[in-house]
């Protein structure tokens, strides 16, 4: 068998499994106790591969252009898209972009949803030095609640399972040593492939979903 074919097949298979585990592939099969699960997965893989091939053929110029885009510009585009999505859902946000005001490149953007100055969202990149994600680079969306352990953070942890169920992905906390310094965050970790592939649509949707899933619980806790 052609080694190039096997190499391409293996690469596409791994990409498909990553997207499937992230919950980015919509499954439209009807429940059927007699269905062959292996056949269903193969059909799903075929649908995904055909769609991926069509998109690559339709967007060759955009891919070349996006390769030259800075991370700072990528974040600005993601935030602009997320703002539109959230506005349609009845949620207003404002974000700080020093790059637009002063020409300063940033690796993090702060997102204001509440009146509180010390409770906010942010998006950026990280490479943890400790813990289960050690040494790997991620695009991360944080809900920052520093200094609000008893009033906000601990009560919100009781809602963590419900939030995760709504999002379809687990949320991470800071390491215990970091929380001991008064830094309390919930994190939505996205593989850095999202940035490398310039998938602004996905990043914006994940950000919007994270805000929408957590904001009502924070409002209940008196954060407005």
C-alpha cells in the first residue's frame, strides 16, 4: 500500500479524533439500538473529511494571508466576533485592546462583562510549567476572580459541573499553590492548533459560550 496514502490517512484520522473529543463535530445520527457503531464512526469520519477537503479548496488564499497575522491581531479578531455573538444573545461586553490605542502588542486581552473591576474574563496563550498540561501551549480563556474566594469562587465551584455540562468540556483551576496566593480562576483550555489554524470562528464561539454559561451564576452571586 502507498506509504504516502497511509501517512495522509493517519494524519487525517488523528485530526478527526481531536475534533471529535473536543466536541467540535456535530453528530446527526438518530438513536438506533441496531446501529453498527463502527460503521457510524466511519461514516462520520467520511463526512468530516469531505467537508474539510471542500473548505480547504474554497479557502486557499485566506490560509496564506492568515499565516502572516500576529497573535495580537488574531485575538482582536476573535474578540470582535465574540462581541457580535454575545450581543445577539443579549450580553454586552467591552474589551481592552492596548494594541489599537498605543500600538502595543499583547498576549492577553481583558474582557469586561461586569461592573466589578476585579472580576473579569481574559483570553491569551499559556504554557504551564507544572501540572497535567506542563510544557504544552494552549489558547486559554480565564474567568478571573482574584481575592473573591468566599463570596464568588467557592460558591461558583458548586456550579462547576452544571457549567461543564453546558459547555461539553472540563474547566481547569489554578494549582493549589497559586490559589493559596489569592488567585482564583476557572479556565477553558483550547489546543494551540486553534491559533495555528487561525480558527477565529471556533475561538470566538468558545469564548462566547464560556461567558454565557458562567455569567448567570455570577449574577446570582451578586456580581453585576
